[in-house]
C-alpha cells in the first residue's frame, strides 16, 4: 500500500492504506503491537460518539471482525449492514495485522463518508480478546486519506525545545505556570514549519500556549501565571496545543516568522495543569518542539483569537441544570483597520482550533458578509473536551475586511448544581476559536464580551 502513518507517538500502532478511484474502494492495514482485540474508526471529533468503527481479532473460536458504530462512550453497536470486508487478519510475534476494505462512499447512515478533507482517525486495542474498556490504549490522529501529503523533511532539519524545567506542580486542581524566555539566537529571519508537543505527563497537562511578547517585556521569569508580572502582557499566540492534539504541520507556502528584526523579542510558554485529585510531589518538563528553517516561505502566518473575551472583572455565569446554554462572541473586522496603519489584506484561514472546557458541547464559528452568513470557519457539533486539536480546513477560507465572525458555544450544565463561571479553571468555561491564517497582521485578538446588565439582574448578582 502506498501510504503509511503511525497513529500514536510510541509507534505501536500504524496504518497503511491505498485507494482505487475507478473501483471507488479504499483498503486499510492496521498494525498493532498487541495480540488482543484491535479497532479502528472514523470520528467526527476524535471521540467515540458518532464514530464508524471496525473491531477484530483472533480469539479462542477463531477470527472475528465486525462493522460497528458508537452511540457514546460505551461498547460500539454492531451495524445492521456490514459494509467492511475483511481481507486478512494475522497474529504473530506479539503483533496483530488487520487488513480490510470498504467503499469510499457509503449509503449506510451508520458509516462515515470519506472525503478529500482531513479526517479524525481513532484507534484502540486490548490485551485480551474480551472486548472491554481500552483504558489508555487509544488515540486519535487527523489524516487526509485521499489527498495525503507525507510530512516534509527539509535539508538540515533543525529544531529547539521550549519546555518547562522540572517545575513542581502544586496540589491544587488548576494551576497555570508561565516561563518567559528568549529563543536560541538565529542569523536572520526564519520560519517555523512544524510544532510537536513534548508531553511528560499526559494525565495533568491540559493545554499549552506559546505567546510572543511585546517589546517592553524584557525580563525572564519562571513562575505561576497571572501574578501581576509584566509578562502577563504577552498574548500574541504563536502556537497552541490542547489535550488530544498532536503534531501541527504548516502548509508548504507559509511559516511562523521568528528572529530577524525580532531577535531580542521574548516569548512566554503557558501550561495549564489539571490536577483534579490534588496529587502531591508531581514535577513536569513538558512543552513544545519547534522546527524551523532559513528557507523562507511565501507567507508569514498569524493566529487570530476570536470568541468571548476573558476578563477577571467580567462576572459572566452559566446557570446550573441547563441542558443547553448558548454564549456568543463577535468580531467585526472593520475595526481592525482602525488599529493598524497598513491596509488590511484578505485573511486566508487554513486551520482552526476550537476551545471550551468540560461543559462545552458544540462550537460554531460563522463567517458573515454584508449581514448574511456565507460559511463556517469552524464547526463542531459533538465537541469532546478530551480530543482538542488543530484542524486543517482542507481548503482556504477568506476573511475580507468588513466581514464579521460570530462564535457560538453551547454548554450543558444539566448535572451541575452551582453556577459555572467564565475563567481559567477546568471546571470554569471558555469560548474561544483560534484562526490560523496568512498573511499575518499586527492584531492578535478580535473578540467581545456580553452585555451583563440583564444577566446580573436576573441571577441576583449585583
């Protein structure tokens, strides 16, 4: 088969595939370094719910293989119509290889429609042939199966790490640690073309943000975030990672600019640690691996933060026992021209990261022109807090000067008895959409906050 990707960072799970445009079929070979049940599927958001899954293995009674679909975080249901054909299934030397085929398009409502856009692939496996909970033996990776582009390997592939230095994680549920630093010295302007997470402890690292600091931030520090330090002013997003995410590869014609005229600029790495059991004696050195090149690309990449503005002075609450509570943040791009001297170009958006916390159920980012919605910049109808990653759009979407961006987040607090605040804690909420685009402009956020007059009056908060 012509294509291959490892689906996990430890290279225990690999997928080979090829397709036939004439026969309209696609063939897969899933290889797992285990000899229990193995599974592979297509997911709308990287999680279980709504996924199209096959499960197979070799048990005491011989080979088993079924086409299934997931209705939630439970054992997937066997499809009434079996649309996958098993070609072979072998176990040898501690490894299972399952080869199967299906049509690229399917008329079965329980099957996933494979398109020429990036798709979230999921996998899981067990240590025995009793199909039960996979524990941590599962993962997700976004791959464009029909327009696969192998990861570029540039001459003199070089990188540096931006990580914490064995910091101590306090025994509290939510902790933000920040490190302000300078990048290694480089001779002239370079472009970042790949960003990889370096996660030491998957169970406590919730998300990471790398910010570029304004010129007036000149002091290094390595301490808790948001303590009133000048480094709190570093908010121009360079890179982002959230739980469930993976490697982010930029397009061949674009890169994130570093060094050059900005060689003295500092950067701030922010990591949100989620420690719900208040564990003690935890230390961590997680962060990001940044690949860069002196071979400059056509466009400088920027990140525009949209959605609901976070502010410690904003008393915005989500009531308990709400099955659906909608929050909106808006961006009127006509205001951008008032904040910079240069003409504002068309912004070509090629990737997006959607972000809420545990009550989030849906996120939509609509693009409006002349008062009418013309497209979605981001859309997730089955948001999964544990599967957040940058999504490549598959095609460029254009934001023209004067367009409006409306971000809608839907929350469910049906099982909560207290108000939910907008804030930094995992049990608080956020409503953010990071738009990754080119050419970069000198604006890092375009967001809004709600009119609180009516909400505070009805909730009894003064």
